[in-house]
C-alpha cells in the first residue's frame, strides 16, 4: 500500500467514525422530537423533563463531531471533495443541534401548558406535525448516508406539507383566542411550539440541501417551496 492509499484509507476510517456520531445524534434528536410531542399531548411533565435533560447528550455529540472534524482537517489535509464532505458533516450536526434545542423548548412549554385547560385537539395536531418533521429528518439523514439526491428532494417538497400544517394550526389558535380571551396565554404557548416544529422542518430541509450540495457540488437551483403564510398576516404572532 503506497502512502497516498494509506492516507485515503485513514481518512475514510475517520469519516466513517464521524458519520456514526452523526447517525447517533440524529437518532437522539428524532427520539426527543417524538417524546416532546407525546409529552405535550399526554400532558406528561415527567417525560417533558426527560426531553430537556436528554438535550445535553445532543449538545455533547455536536461538540464531539466538530472536534473530530477539525482534527481530520488538520491531520489529513483532505482534498477539495473530501473537505466538502467534512464541512457538510459539521453543518448537518449544527442543524441537528438546533432541532434538539427546539425539542427542549417544546418540553419547557409543556410544563406550563399542563397547568392550563387543553385547547381543543391542538395538541394532537401538533403531534401529527411533529411526526412529519421527525420523518423528514430521518429521510434527510438516509439521503446523506446513501448520497441520494432523490430522497433529499423528497424532503424539500415535504417541507411544504409542514408549512401547511402550521398555517392551519395558526388559524385554529386565532379562532380559539377570538372566541374566548381566556385561551390567549395557552394559545400563545402552543403557537410558539408549532413555530418551533415548523423551524425543525426547515432544518431537516437544510440537511437535505446540504446532501444535494455534497453530491452535485452545488446547492439546488430552485428556491425552496414554502407555505408559511403567517408572516404576511396582520395578526402574525411570530
């Protein structure tokens, strides 16, 4: 084995180790999203507390990934295409960390909402929206591991469904607040939860777009399909 082959083999091993950390981190984040949404629907304060505590492991994994990626860049001096792979890994980890933060925020508000009367079937709708984002995240990570642009494009288009779910919830919150002002505080908390989940969808989509960049060398030409219309509403709450 010549020296160039040895270096390439060492880089591949290092990259596989980092990718294993990314997959582990993604699994934790998916689990936290699911648990946070279930805690909200079931008004389970104990489960919400577990989600908040679990976010520390997500943060620790992001730090470990960044340290390992920086070490690989410093020691292996990867060529341009390999460097792009390492930088993509770091960006994916950053997106996963933000999703973890949003899950933690959801859990924090669950503790407050558990002291208030439930608002119709909004918690069930939020959990359904969270499931969609969780699935998007899983597909985007599968797309990364498989270097599959088709899967990545699927995530980009599914983000529109999440935006539409968010818009429907936004209108529902406004209706509840106008019908009974006593619901305003709870609906505000629920709105921020829904907005956080919508942003998780954006981060899942960002991971998918990084996959497209990794495989093709360029970001998608088309602007991302977006369906969040609340920013144009006269009664926008975000």
